[in-house]
C-alpha cells in the first residue's frame, strides 16, 4: 500500500472530518463499492476487456463498482463486423468478470451512427430494418440473463446541434428508427431497462438547452406511443475550461422526464484536460465538484437509476487529444485514479453525492 492509499484509511478520514476540515482537504476514500451497495445505488465504470487480465486494474473495479459497462466490446463494430457473423468473446469475458464479482452489466450500445461499413453502405429501408432487427435480437437475447440495461440508441442528435443525425438508420427509416429500435430491444428482453443516450444534456449553453428540448420531444413521442423507454442517459463527458454543468436547466430536464415516468442515468462521466489552460481559475479540487455535482443534481431532481464513470484509472485509460491542444495539463482523460493509480478528488465528489442519497 502506498502512502496516499494508507492515508486514505477510514479512521483517519473521520479524524479530519471531526477537525472540521472540508471534504476537499480530506484524504481520498478507500473505494466506493461498499457505500454504493449500502445505498442500493448502481455505480459503475466503463471497462476494457484487457483490464480483467490485470490484477491491479481489476482490483480497482472490485473496490469501487457494482456495475460495469464494456467500453467497446458490445458495439456493432465489435459484435457483427460482417453481416450475420457475430463474435462475443471479449464481451463474454467481461460478463464473466462481472458475475464472479457480483456486479451488474450495462450494455453499450445497440444502434449508433458509428457502424461497420457494410451497415452504412445499405441503401434501402427493408434491408436496414432487417439488419437492425437481427443485430438487436442476437445481442440482447444472448445477454438476457446477464445484461439488465441497454443504451438502445446512442447519440441520435448532432454533437453541437439539436438536429437528428443523418445516420444510415434515419436516412432509410426516417425519425421513427428510434421507436423501432426500442420496440425491437423490448421484444428481445422485456425486462431490460432501455435507455436513450446522448451528449451534453447536463451542460450550460443555449445549444445544449435546445438538445435537451429535442430529447424531451423524442421521449414524449415514445411515451405517447407506449414505447418502453426506461431512462435517458446523460453521457457527462466534461471539458473543464470549456463547459460546465447547468444545475438549473439540467435539473428541470431530469424533473420533466421524471414527470413522464422516465428515469435518468449518468452513463459516461469523465473529464478532459485539453481545455484546462483556458480556465485560469481551475485547480484539481473542482474535479470533486465536476464528478459529484452531476450525480447530485440527477438524484435530487430526477429518477436517477445509476451512474457510470467512463474509466477507473488513467494508468490504463484513454489519451486525451493533447497534441491538438498544446499546453494541456495532462495526457489522459481524467478518471478516479491518476496515472500512478493514486486516487483523485473525483472520488470524494462521487462519495459525497452517494452519501447524500
Ligand atoms: C469511445 C471509447 O471510449 C473509445 O475507446 C472508442 O475508440 C470510441 O468510443 N460516447 C460514447 C462512447 O457513447 O461509446 C464513446 O466511447 C465516447 C463518446
């Protein structure tokens, strides 16, 4: 155990708390799983297939989460690279890891504009409908007993605009492809929670408010047609220095969904670092706020079904786009542990949010 981990032991944290110090000054906590389990809160992380072969990486998941989301292993590009030829090896290994450690598995994702070339090359409605149905049916049915929530449609809107993306599904089936996808997934597993996952719904900006409005409209239509949507996924990839959470408008969005009987899920929480140098006021402490506040707002205003971070440790994590942004403060996307596997204050933010539930 290294020094910082040792300092993170619970009794010491209590001492700090008694001394009246703020959470940000306290040593980081040991791991979030016990807390999440105690609150019956689904707390998860994205995971890569190779993580389960690495004892140090896998221990971080075991210590912290009761749910995992295969980061890429369930995407169409991974499961059906060629028409009708399915491969599930890496996804199966993650499902087995979850079972062994008594974790739930969140499925990501069934219908996304990023498809294998053979899908994007389809030119007519019937062929795409048949391909969609076969894909959804195969994947969802296979994991019926092990995956209980699915991002059915991922990123239906443009990244920085409130318009529906011109993906291959929409080109041939029209806007109704969203409803069709949900109905197909529901048919394959009537018990799974079905999610519509989108970017930027938690952030401040008029364009993102328009995205919220567009998503609400889509959900309203689904609900009106009795399409079984369980939640909207708020990806929550934050870019400190460039954008921030909008507690008021995000809160109203979550509350409106709740009024319609639809939950919210924080699905891909992380932070980039390549815009940091634009915000001179930023110090490492706000990571606690970035990671904590979005969960708190969702829990207080919406029907929060769970929260997932998009990676556990930067040591095994994904590169940020540093090259295109000279002077950026780090090279990896910010997770709960840094490149030395030392805990970050982001853990404290999440801890505070779950404790308050
Ligand atoms: C990303 C993964 O993190 C990368 O490893 C992969 O190369 C591309 O996809 N929104 C999503 C996720 O819904 O699937 C994306 O994941 C990140 C943005």
